[in-house]
């Protein structure tokens, strides 16, 4: 299971920070890229990026300059930081496991709404 | 704008068969597997079809996927009210060097 946590409200120009806690298995088992996906209100899904337990990261080029994804294997967690946010970053943010061998997203967290507003 | 193009909406009556299309390019659908996700209202997406036409365990055989060239389709037969959801196609995109989703199709069961 995956569970997102973090502030639900972020001010414009600040940094959005979210953490995903993985339970029921080790984040270091090597079977997943640990991913962040977002869904803006009324819109589709957008892959943000993902990280392997070793620390290798892969980012969506459209967001790359603002993204930082990290992993803490001791806590079985991975995190997202998105800098210089604007209202356009308001979205439901999901964490998910992207299987290394089969290339699908499963499992998913329940998602957390982050609103960017002053 | 999504690289994978889906119709924004689709509809059908109970028992009918509906199809949802997903159009891509040689850098995604044309050279990689297609996946389909179902998102029920207020919930996270759920994997419905993998590797173009394979169903995970627990997914009814009313759901089927196909791929031809740079396009793919999801078919739902024997439509039920509980199928009302948003459906997303996805594929690895070689240009993006990452997975890409379609814009989603909202299925309404009339």
C-alpha cells in the first residue's frame, strides 16, 4: 500500500513537498520505480517522474527544472518537491509503483489534493 | 496537450458494446505496449489492461484491448452501470523517456 502525505495548501512561488510511505513491502525490493503522477482538476493524468531505490531518477522534461524526487530507504518513503509553484500546479497528486519488468502503474496511493493559493 | 489522443466522452446503454480509441505515434504506441486504466469517481486509477490486450486477474473478460500500428482500442461489452468511469490509455514514450497518458475518456452509461 502507498499513502501520500503533505500540506494541502501551498502559496504561490513556494515549494510543494509530498511524501509517499510504502507499506507491506520494502521500497528496496527492486521491482518498482517509485512514481509521482498528478491530475489537475477536470483533467487527465500527468507523469511527473520516478525514482529507483538506488536513487536514479527520471523526470518529465516539462517539469524537470522544478522537480526533485528523493528516496529514504530507512523509512520506506519517497518524496517529491516541486518548486516555484503556481495555480497551474493545483492538482491531486498520486504516488504509485511503476513495475520495472511490466511497465504498469500498480499499486497507487489514494491521492492527495494540493491547492496553490495565497 | 496529450501525446495520446482519446475522445473526451463515450456513452452506451446497458448491455451494449462500446469502444474507446487511443491514437499515438511511432515513439509511443507504435513501438511500445499499451495499457488501460479505469478511474471510478473519486478514486485512484486502476490497471485494466496491460501489454495491449492482457487482463490482470480480477478484471472481467467484458474488457478487452487491441492495438494496431500507432492506435489502440479498449472495448467493453455487456455494458453495466458500474462501468461508468474515466478511462485512460498509456504507453511508454521514447521521446519523453517516460510513460505518457492519454487525455482520458469519460464513459457514461445511459
